[in-house]
C-alpha cells in the first residue's frame, strides 16, 4: 500500500519500485499456479521457506497516529516529495513517528536522494522530535525525513552497517544531546565513534550504553520533573503524574521523551487547542470564543484532527464573520 503522486512515473526510483512490486505480484501468481499444479500431481519435495517479511509504518503524527505510509522491506524511496497520502498531501518532511515490523532497519535521510544527515532506526520511534539530528543547531528528525531505505537485517552479518566517520560522529553527538542533554566531550566522542566504526556497534547499542552511564543514572529526577511540568503545562506536578514520570525516568526515559509525552497529554492538547481557537476568534471575529463555540472547535481539533487553519476556514464561512463590518 504505497500511495503515489500523479507525477511518479517520471521518477526513476519510484518506477523501479512499482516495477518490483508488480514483479512480486507476478511471482505470487506463479507460485499460486505452481501450488495448484503440485496439488494435482504429488506433494512437492522441497517446500520453499518464505523469505522473512518486514515493513515499516510511517505516521504523520507522533505516537503512531494518522494514516501511515506503509513500506515493505527492500523499499527504497529516493524522494518523499513524489509520494502523497490519500488526502493528496506530500509525505516529504511530514513523518513524526515510525513503527517497524519484522527483521528490518530503516535508514532515513534529511534530504532527497539519500543526502544530508542520516540515521538508522532499529526500533519503533514514537516521536521523532525526541531524536536529534546531530547537527549544530539542535534540530530533530521530526518532519524532516526526505528519503529512506528499508533494509532487511542480515543476522549472519551483524556488522554490515559500515559507518562513515562523519556519520558516526553525528550519531554520537545526537545520542549525547538526546540522552545526556549535552554535546559529547572529546574523549566520549572518540571512544563511541571507535565503537561504531571498529566494533560494529549500531545506534541503538550506543544509546543503550549511554543510558547505563553514571552520568545518566545520577540525573536529578526531581528537578527534571519540576522543570518540564512548568515548561509544558505551566504548573507543578500533581502527585500521580509525579509518581508515574519518576518511575519512567528511573527506567531510562530521556528528558526529551518526557517533554514529548507531556505534550501529548489531554491537558496540554486541550490547552493548546484553546489557545489556537482564542487566537482565531480574536483575529477574525474580534472577540473571545463563547463556551459553545469553544467546545465545538475543541472537539473538532481533538477528535477530527483540525488544525488552526481549518478552524479559521470554518469561522470565515460563518454568518457572523460575513456580516462583520469590514475594517
Ligand atoms: Ca527534509
């Protein structure tokens, strides 16, 4: 299930992929025929083992929400600009969470044609805004993927991923930022780069190792909880929120993951929705929203995925807006 743009046939990689996909379908038909024929005569002597299956689900929203782009193992997408979802929106710079199924790794790139920063995902990522790019501007992978490859994991050749020096250093820098909240010192950068390049470590091993470091284990969790609650929700933690985040942080949750998790809470989402709706009312209708308008638009935003622009469109279509004296 790969949604394609009308312009896709002009695009060599995509055409190749579509061809491959047709070939796979053709093969399936042949196999079905062979099975039929075999059934007529005798039991086949050598049942062919099925190849390992795997796929990735790429979601437009964090926490695996929204209609995903589904890609099968072996897929190479040179430019997400040429892929659109069923609503006609381009997939470029629009992926916010990733689920991996089966023995696959996903190699993602910041730019089209496998250029720019790259990262290898070996496990689910519920929120790409918690994964730093490793550049010098503190950017994350959220809404930034422009090309990708979904590869089978080769269990017999665990070191098949060959790190370029620059990429290895980028991965170390990103992991330090995400897990320790700082840039690596010279020695840490060198040691972990060597482990990636010479000992065949992957990015997940690097990150797991940092989570076991004394520096990470001795974080001031109380201070982190107070700080993040104030930043995101503008208040002190309640006892039950405090207890559950304390547990999660002790189990290795990073500060960025904590912040992202709170940003997905009903409290934050409805607070943000209320702010958007109030802004739209003041701009367009020159008044604050009444309770029923606020309730209606909050529902549309939380349950039907409306954004502020969609709210504004709807307000512009209202009688009140149309009858407003023009400035
Ligand atoms: Ca991009």
